[in-house]
């Protein structure tokens, strides 16, 4: 998983999800997208405000379980200093 981010001046987070056709048929892609949306929804309160994010699912996302996706999401957010309580 890759997260592209850019700060915005609106004070709210905007997020987009992309899953490439290479990962599988529509059922597989939609399952990944639903999982990523749910992970974002559950952790939205922990994220800093004022960011535009594009979350891109990569190859291993199709086989990954929910907890692996969640761990990767939080890890990527931590590296980008998007989590509350971390230095900018």
C-alpha cells in the first residue's frame, strides 16, 4: 500500500482510494476498497486534520487479510507523520 498526501487549507481530510485492474476482477477490487475505507473510517480520529490523501492498493493487497492492511495503513501514516501525537 502507498499513501500520497498533500496538506490542504480546509482543515478537513479528503481521501481517495485506487485499486488497479491488475489486482483482480471487480469483486476482488471492491473488497479491497471496502476494507481500506473501513480502516480509514475507524482510524480517522487518530489522523491529523487538513490532508488530501490518495491510498493506492498494491499487488499484495489482494491476498492480505484485514489486519495486515490495517497494520500497513497505520505504518504508512506513521511514516508520513499523519498520526496525532507525532511530530511534524
